[in-house]
């Protein structure tokens, strides 16, 4: 009887197993992919920002990459131009990253940007101000490359920090401007009175 029962179970088992949904993916494969995505995210901070290896951007980012900003999207060239500007203005720029969470094809990272505004960039003079700003970035990574980015940080914090640290220079500049305006007003007034007939 037991032998007959075992035969029946073996006979129907393949048909019964076919009705079960296939497993999505093994937990180890999923974790492995998430760890790979985190490794890609770490390369952005370690290699591009901290070491200034801008050439690796072509290995890390997809060709159709988009940085989704508040008022528009940036492609890879625009995104990397901004990174180069930041690194040029703050040669000692370092980004430290803390909690990193990966789920599916998304990686979220909390980071802190620290640097000193110590180099003139174009017409913008160096202020010597220490800059520290915290932000969060979410990346969508497909096939080992970053395709989309969403970053949030408070840019006003940076402006406030710089303004506070150079407040005396700004006050001095404001005084110079006021003195020049006062002198210009005096000159204009004298010229206007000279033109009037006696």
C-alpha cells in the first residue's frame, strides 16, 4: 500500500509542481545584486568626488543618464561639469557617506560634503570659507550603471555658511560701494549746478 501511494505521489508531483509560481530569485542573488549596486554608488564618492578621477564616470554612468533636478534634468556631461566645478573650487573636497540602503535597482545614500572654497573659478573669487552640507541621493542602477539620480540638499546652507564666514569682507565691500556712490552723487550735483546760468 505504501509503495502504491508513493508511486501515485511521484506520478502527480510534476503536474502539481507546474502549477506553483516560479520563485522570483534566490535571496542570495538579490542581496548580491544589491551589494553590487552599493559598490557602484561607493565608486561615485570614492573615485570621482574624493580622488578626482573624472574619467571613470563613463564606466559608472549609463550613456542616457539623467540627474532629475527640481527645475529640470541634467545629462551626464552637465552633471560631471558641475562635479568638476565643485572639485576645482574646493580642491580639498571630501564626501563621506553614511547609511546606504539598496532595494531592487535603487540605492539611497546619506552623505556629507566638506571642503574649503580656496580656488578662483572664472570670475568667482576664492573666499576661504569652509563648506559643509548634508544631502541624500537616490540612484537607479541597471546592468551595473547609474541611469537616474535624484539628489536633495539645502543649497541655502552653503550660501549662508560662505556669507557668514566672509561677512567682514562683505561689510567692507558694502562700505566701499556706499562711499563710491556718495562721491558719484557729489560729482553729479556739482556738474548740475555748474550748468545752471547765473
